[in-house]
């Protein structure tokens, strides 16, 4: 499996921070977005991701961790803009995840996983967290978000398209006031009454480099919500 590190991203959502792209073999086969609307499978990122997976770009895991170790000491970075945690399919490779955590040296990192919360995977995540490498569990609906939170895991969730601010040709097509008025009646908590904080980059010009909430794992049980996005967003089922 191959790993690619862009030291200064040009992605308008992340901002100019280091961003890693990981071979698609790391994606869990259990992920409902696999081949069914995952944003990374379409657009410019698909081409880059394909090159990393085909080993036309990127480096080995060992070389990747060396490069992570050389990142700015306190700088935020994004692990896995495409791809998942080390390990093929549904499995987390504990040894590699811990090697990555040690290389990270407590840097703030934005990381997500769609791998299932098996006993072995949860133990790997716990050990990585003890080394300062915290990972957000990606839930596919609000009920699943509660399940992950009950396991004391930092959690993000896919939200229906209605939560997104409307755009046209890459520009906002409704004002912020119109957006807030339209979405006012949408649920803002999970079934177990945990607050949902919609990612500000989906309705303002805020970037990950400025927000940083997904790297903050002391956020008082707030579930970060991401409205479905990408060219196949209408295919995604968030029920």
C-alpha cells in the first residue's frame, strides 16, 4: 500500500496544510459509501488517489512515517483525504497505526475512519489515542453516531443534503441568512440528544486550517456533521 503526503495543500476546504492520501486498499469493504457516492471517487481527487493506489505517486509506509516526523512540530495536518487508516479493508493494522502515532509526536491531526468498531480495531484506536493520535469515527446516520459516542469515541456523521448551503457553479446561491432560516427546523441533536455541529466549511468560507474542530477531541460530545457532498451526493443514503 502506498502513502502520499502533500506538504502544502491547495484544497480550498482544508487550507494550506499538509494532507495525506492513502491507497484505496485501506478502505473498509463494509463502508456503505464505497462505490456509492464517496466524494474521493469522483472529480480531481479521484485521479490523484488512483495514481497513489497504482503506486505511480507516493511512498512506502516506512518512508511516509519518516516524512510525518519531519512535519512542523505544532502544525495541523490532515491524514487520509482519501483512503483510511493503515490496514487492508476492515482491519486496522495496529503496529502500523502505532508507528504512525509515534511519528506524529502529538501534532494536531484531522483523521477519520470508516473501519468497523471491532474489538481489535477499538483497541488499536485506544492505543493510538494514548500516543496522541486521535481518530474520529465516521457514522452514516445519527443513530450510529450515538452508538459510537456511547463507546466514548470522537464521532462525525454524514448528514442529508438539506443541511448543506446551496451552491451553483462553485458559488453560494443562497445567503447565509437564507441558509440559516431554511435549516432552522432541521434536527440539531442525535436521538440521544447529543448536539450536532455542522461543519462550518459547508456553509461559510471557513477552512480546516482555521476551524480545527475535528482535531479537537475534547469537544464535549459534539458530533460534527458533514452534509453529503461530491458529484454523486444524490446517491448517498443517510437514513
